[in-house]
C-alpha cells in the first residue's frame, strides 16, 4: 500500500477546529521562542504517524518547524511528541486568553508599575512608589519601579517610581525616581534619614532613531533662528531651545519634513505630530 493510501486525511471540521484553536500560530514558535505572530504553515502529525489524523494528534506548525519536526535530524535532537503536545496545549491556552490580540499593543503607552514589597518583620514598613506616566499609542511600556522585602525588625522598604511610558512620537520615557527625593525633612527623619544619603534614579528610555533625527533638526533650526532673530527669546524645552512654533513649522513645511511641532503641557513641552505630505 502506497504512502498516499496510508495517509488518512483529517476531516475539514477537525482541521478547522485545530486552526481556530491556534489562530494559525505555530506551536513550536510559541513554545520555544514565545512567538505569537501568525505564520504560513501546515498541520503536523504529533506522533509522526500520517495515518493518525485524529484532532488531538494534529498541531499547526510553520513550514520550517514542520520540516524540522518530520525530519530524521529533528528526531535525533530529541524533539518528542510529548513536547509538541505540551506546546500545542500551551499555545491554545495563550490564544484562549487573547494573548495574540495585540499583546504588545496592550502594553504600549502604559507607565511602569510603582515598586512595592512585603512587610514581614515586626514594626516594618513598605512605602509604594508611584506608577509611571502613560504615553500615547505606540509608545513603549515604562519600566517598573524597584522594591523589596522588609523582613528585619523595624526595617523599611520604599519602592521606586515606575518609569514613564515611551511616547507615540518616539521620545523615550523618563526614568523612575526614588520617592525619597520628594519627601519632606520631617518624613525622612521618621525613617531615620536625613535626605543626604543619595538615591537611585532609573534611566530614561531610548528614543527612536527618527525622533533623534527630528530633535537634531530642531536644534539646527534653533541655531538658525538665533542667528536671524538675535533679540528674540526662545523657550527651553526637553533637548532644545524652541523658537516660536509657527516659525518652526513654516520652516519644516519649506523643508518638506513629515512632522510638525505641537506645544503640550501648558506650552512647557512639545510633541512631534506626523503630517501627510501632498
């Protein structure tokens, strides 16, 4: 009996259920790399028996992983049916929890969580840090503030502030600070501190390459404005002395740049707003 005759094709209903349960995500891409991107692929036989097309014996794999799984070399490396079956189950759980539906987007624009801890010691104290500021859609998630465990008698843990989220225009979020920097001398004294100890500061998130390019351009325009309007003041803003925005945007338009400057936060900061060039 030839191989075509030995192969028993899964029913269309079984195939549809397998494909739907994994949303066309590869069980091995997810299991090995945490990858939830949609892939082109095929249904693989978990036990490598092509005559066994029971629904529970089918797993969706990308083309590369399917070829590797069925190959002798893959078997020699020890990828077992039990492993693939477990990865299939883990993937189906992730899909059921909607982790594939904008998993990254759900984190975009969120400030980091403020740090905290556990107060286990007698008369111990935990003070939580604040969460980071939210950013716009597309901005990276801010880092979480540090924390710890107050386990010794009279010990204190003060969680760091969460970092701010990256902004939608590409500027990296500000790093979280120690809440101690903002406490009064009286409160610091209640912790046995003076305020001169020195506290950590989280690093600022990296800005995108396009944001950095745009900021360098604004700095050049700042120099241009200063040379042509020597008696006109400019406004200090993050990373640049900002000329009047109307002048800046007119120059950006002349240069056919694909962004414009918009003042925000009571005109103490700016946002790079994309525009469509006609």
